[in-house]
């Protein structure tokens, strides 16, 4: 029979099944057990209905939809509207007509669509009128009910006759005027009691969802995008954009309107500033962002129905409380417009499953903090039952502490708040102290995962809310200890400490040994460094001495050479030849030292080029022909049938060959033989040098290629030298990736075989003459100690001009400077300077045509002088030849970089030096003449016969000799001995000009030359060339040269005179 409650005070029992108005029924009337918990909630165990609960502290949301009321079934029906009329509650539904409920007697009456009944079963809105009548808005117009007179129907029609009977809203303002709003671009209408009709109020206002009026005579309306402020007296309206449909409006305090929107939640609109000042949504705790209806209770709190429950909003504290279906609501979904406040203060809210009626004061907050419990724990995906050694479980069967090794620091746990009425309302948060600085919001999730925690101590805190969303004071507190790995445990650190102490002691001992060894190493390095410095100083000393020898050798070799040329029949000629030969020998030794030093320093590199090796060897062979004749040696050279082109360093090949041939001459006696052969096999060049000398002892082997080789026992070093010739031979052969070997015997002599993989794949370019000149100065002269062969001096070009060119000699050696002066003083004007500073001052003063300067000097060396001259725009036309005793490539590159025009080594051949000087000056004169002819239009390239050319030159000569006279056709004809008609035809035929044009062009070209070469003024030049009318001179000059005379002078005079150092009269 269910459950009964026995009242012990009077002994009567009441059956729970008859409680009214909220009906309660059990799923089964068979009861096995009843339990009342600490919150006074009754738990009932039934036979077949499971567990039922009765919460005496629950909310009093009376829910009306029970089926046992006769003719009253709102289950799964949309309630659309309410009104309190005739002390009863009238309920409009969607599609089920109109219900009238007497909430005192619980009697229900229904009205449906039919004749003399409702025009439609969908009741959108209900309103009590002024005279005690009831207005009913339906989908098919408006019905008016008055007691005793029945129903009357109204149609909403526009002035043009369009009918819109889908009436969504009825409203009565403070003046008792009835307003109606229709749907689907429907207009707003007002009821006219006189005509008993609804009339359109405004064509501009349509699709209104809600209306309310204020004390200022304004009606506020909400549509699908904005709110409208309408002044009833002036009929003017103002619109304010909201952006979402406005479903409900409620007047608030301080000029505020509370707007319920479908999408933006609850908005506070300031009617003075016309701005939204507050916004409340689900982020602030609303049940849903679609606020459909707003009612105000007795205490001023707002009740908001939504599509997801009911919310209570306190405008004073801004606090929001949410209610859901589990709290007793008809469902979570409520309907548009289905809200009403009764006269006694009860609130009604309708939805899709009936409606709720409640007294707001009876809805009290539950003061209940649910307990929290851990419901599941996994460590590395293993359940707690398998991990009893790592989990500390207390007497109350709760977990207090976790102890995990570092490699198992991944765990997950589940938890729950023991709230059984509304568990879905419970929210959770957690924080791991020692890792998290803030609480982590978990929402409704009841699980936590942590992965890979570092060793240390942590405290996990878990907290929940109550069903009202308030955070409770109850929480789970779980201590977690992550153990360190073994190598960070206490005993590991003890071992580390002992190891560090041992290591420190060992390091101290090791450090002492290192300091001692380091001292020994430093001492050894110091000794080696001192030896290296001593060797460097020795090398530098010999190099400097070698360089210093070259200057006096120059002053010995060249004068002796001159004496040999001029004293061919002198008795002292033999003595002079001895002096010359030994001076050359001394120069050879000096140059060997320089080459050896560069080789030792690694500065010697291959400078390859393609050349005919056979012709080159033949040339070297001929250099030793005089020596062979002198020693009476059979000297032969076996040629290859075809030229042999090689890609090699010509100078080093020359040193190799000269050393081997020179040694063959040294050790071959008179009447002996020296044979040189050349052959080619593929890319390999084979050179054989064979002599019939006394041979090389077998025990010496390859020692002959060592530095400073000498063998006093065999007498191989009786000749003079340093013992580095063969060392250089082997070094240069290996630089060419070749091989050298020899065979020797006391009876057959010695044979050297060279194999060099240097045969070229292509024909060579023509060898520049300058390269030949430089080579003849270097290799053979350095290594060949042969008899002086007198040669005929080369023929030089004649003087390039009638005036002497000037030369500045710069050298700190007075003897060299004096010697050079003697060489050049016959043909040139010679100046002298001791260093670069003096030379630079003299260059600025004298403007010489050419400078010959030594490189190594005090105060300013030759390279600095060259740089200073070539970087000066007024001096850079002066040509510079650098003299040096250095063979360094770096010095040569520096000279070229600074603009030197030529580079000559000491000791130099005076004839070659003279030839180079004359060539440079001739080139300069040629360039000057070319430039002058180009800019004065004096071309000598007319394609005419020699006779015509001589004739034109004679005419030009006559015109230039008579510049100040008035030349005419007749006078010119007389001077040339021709008739004026013949002269006119000949000049016209050759030059294409008339005689007057020809004379004028000659005068203008002479004027142009004078403007460039002299500092004369323009009017002076015009007068000197026969132009006495200055204006006519300028016109004709501009016509011929394209520039006025003044522009022509600016363009060419300074540039020409600076470039070619013109001596101006």
C-alpha cells in the first residue's frame, strides 16, 4: 500500500500518495526498507521500483501537469500564456486550446476551437481588459470574452485591407489602452472603443515581441534586432540596436530597463544614456543565453526563464542561482511569453511540459556541502589493489599518501562529490601544490591525470561546489612523494662525495706533475724559440747581405761591360774579362742564396705557363756553347722530331737545367763530352744530361740532393758554392710532380734522368717580349758561370722629340745615383733625390716625365713614393720605374698595385734599362700625339695617294706660315704654283671642301691646338690664327668642334696638360 507517515503526537498516519497540490507517487507500493540520512533525505527501497528518495529540504517548485485531473493533461504540451481572471488561472496552450484552473478547488475547465468558441486552439497571449473582460490572442485573430455576453471576434487589418490575424502579443498601457502586435512583418495596432476595431498605429513598427510602458509616457518595444522607444503623444519613435531578438522587457531602478535577449543573455539598458551598461550570460552563471521571460518577485529579484532552466538574478548583489528539471521544474525548456505574476505574489512559468507555480519566498538555498571521495586510482595503469606497497590507506578506508618511484610517476584518479539529487550541478577544481600555482577548473569532469612528475613532495587538493554552485570548504588532501632515481638518492650522494674527495686528492697530485711537465715543456719551447729566432736572424742576415751585394755588383758589372765594349784591343781586356766573370759568379751565388731562402720559407710557388720546351732547352744549350768551346768539350743536344709544349714554371725548369749542365761542365775534363737529349712519352717529358766526367762515388747515393752537401774525401766540393744547387734541383722537380735519378761510374761518367709529367694538352699563347727580357735577367744569369760573350748592342729608337725629356733618379746610394746620371745625362735632363720625401717635393716642383726609384730607402720608400704620385690627380701622368734587389713576389705585387709602370731587378743591364726608358717615353709621346690629333680633328688617316698627301701637307704648311695674312684662292694658287681653277678642283676632290672652307678649317684646327697647348686667351688665339671678328670665330669654332672656345678650353686644356706634362711657352 505504499508508505505512511505516523504522527506520534496524535497517533494518526498519513499516506504520502495523497499530498496535494504536488502529487507524489512511488514506482512500487512494495516497501522493503526506509533510511533517513544526515540531511533528512528519505531513501526508500521498493520491491520492483528500485530506490526512491524524498527530499524534505527540496525546492517547492509546484509542477502542474498530472493526468488524474479530469480533462486536464498538459504533459508534453507547450504552455504559451497565463492570466489571472475571475479568481482563476487561465492557461493558453499551443494547439490544445484554453484551460481554466481554480487553484483553490483544483477544478479544471477547458475551451477548444469551435462555433461560438475559440477561433483557434493556439493561444498566444491573454490579457484582462478595463471593463472586466478577457482578451484572447490566437493565430486566427483576437477574441473578447465578457461575462454574460459570450465571445466577440476582432480582425487586425491594415488601411489597404491586408489582414494579419497571427496576433502574438496583447498589452494594456497605463492609460488602459489596448495594444496588439501581429507576426510576420505584422504591424502594431491599438483598440478604438468608438469604432470597436483595432487600427494600425504605425507602418514603421512591426514584428514586436514584447512591450512595456514607463511613467514618462513612453512605450518600450522589443523586436528581432532592437528596442524601440515610442512617445505616445508625439507618436515619434527612436530605435537602439541590440543585435539579437529582444524577448522580454522589465522596468528596473535608476532608469534601467532589463532586457531579455535570445543570444546575449540579460542586458541592463540605461534609458537616459541609451547604452547597454551591464551584460549577464552563461559566463556569469545564467542557465542559458536565451532569456525568454522576466518576472520580479516581492523582494525585487528577477526570475528568468530560458531554454535551459530557470535563473534567479539579484540586481543588488549580481548573484545568479540556477534551477533545473531535477529541482522540480516542468522541464528545462520554457516558452516565449509564458510567464505571469499572480496577485498573491506567486510566479507562473510555462514550458513544453506544463508549468510551474511557486512562491519565490519558499525557494530557499540548500545549505549542504557534499562530501568528497576518491573513487578510483591507477598508477602506470595499474589499479590500487595491486599497489598496496605504494599507497597509504587510513583506517577510514581513504587514501592519505602516495609514494611512487621516479620511473612510475604517472598516475590518474577519479573522485566524486556525494550529492545525489543534482550531481550534474556539481563542479570541481584541483591543484597540485609544488607544481600548480593556481586552481585548475575541471568543470564536471571527475578525473585527473599527471604524467612524469619530477622527484619531490606534492600535495593534491580537490574541491567541489554544492548544487548552488558555491565552492565548499570540504576537500580531498592527498600527499604525494616521488622518489628520486638511485643516482640522486642519499647513499648515491654519499658515494659522490667520497668520489669527489678521492678525485680532488688525485687531481692535486696530477696537477703537481702537470706543473712540472709544463715547466719542462715551456723550457723546451723557449729553447726551440730561441734557436728559431737565431736561425731567422741568420737567414735575415744572409738575405740582407745578399740584397746589399746586388747594388755594388751593379756598379761593377755594368762599368766593366762598358769597358769591354770600348776597349776591344786593350791589353787589359783579359783582366777585365776575369773581373766581369767573377762579378757575375758572385751575383750567381747571391741569387742562389735568395732562391734558397724563399724555398725554405715555403714562399716559392709554381707560376706555370705553356711554352715550347725544345726551343727553350736549345736556347739554354746555346748559353753554354762558349764554355764548351773554352774547355774543349764535345757539347751536343739531341732534339725531338716535333716541338714539345709543356705547362710548367719556366724559371724553375731553367734553374733545374742550368744547375745540371753547370755541374756537368764542372766535373768534365777537357776533351770530354756532354750530351743532352729530350724525348716525350704521353704526358711525360724525359730529359737526359750525360757527361764523361769522373763520376759520383756509389756510397753517396741521394745525399748529393741534401742541403749544404759536401764530400771533402772525394773532392766533390772542391768547386766553389754553397752546396744547395742540387737541393734546389730536386725541390723544383718534386714541385712539378716529377722524378730525378742518376747513374754514375768512375769510367763512364754520370747520367741524370728527369721525368716530368708536364706535357701540355694545348698550344701556347705567344710569349710576351717582356717575359723574355725578365727571364734573361734571372735564371741563367744566376746559375751560369760562363765566359762573357760580347754581343752587338741593340738599336734603340731615335729621340722622340726635339726637346729633352726629364728624369728624376731616387736612390739613397750616391754611387748608384751617380752611375745612373752618367747613363741618362746625354739624352735626358736628369734630377736626383736621396729619398722619397725629397723626391716628392722635387716632382711637384719639376714635373719630370719619368721617375726611376729604388724601393728600400729611409724616410719614404719607393712603394710609398709610387703610391703618393699615382694617387695625385696632378701627378699621376708621371711614369715610374722601380729598382730593387728583392726577388719577393709580394714586393712586385705591391708595386703593380700602386701603379708602377715597370719593375727592374738589381743588378740591371744598363742597355735594357735605357731601352725600357725610351720605350715608355715613346709610348707616352705617341699617346699625346694621338690624343691631340683626336681632339683637334687632325686625322692623318685619309686614304689618298702619296702625291696627294704631300700636296695637302704643303698646302697646310703654307696656310700655317701665313696665318696673319689674308689668304685668298689666288694667293694660295700662286704659292703652290697652280692655277686657281686647278687648285680648287684638286682640293675639292681630295678634302671635299672649297678652298675657303679648307683654309678656315686649317686655321680653326691650329687655333684648337694653341688653346690646348698654351695658356693664351681666346681672343689672342683668334687674332694669331687670322680671325679678327671674335663673334665669327666663336660661331665657326662651335660649328666645327661642337663646343664654344671657352667650353673647349674647360674640357681639354687642364686635362691634357696634366696628363701629358706639356711645357707651356
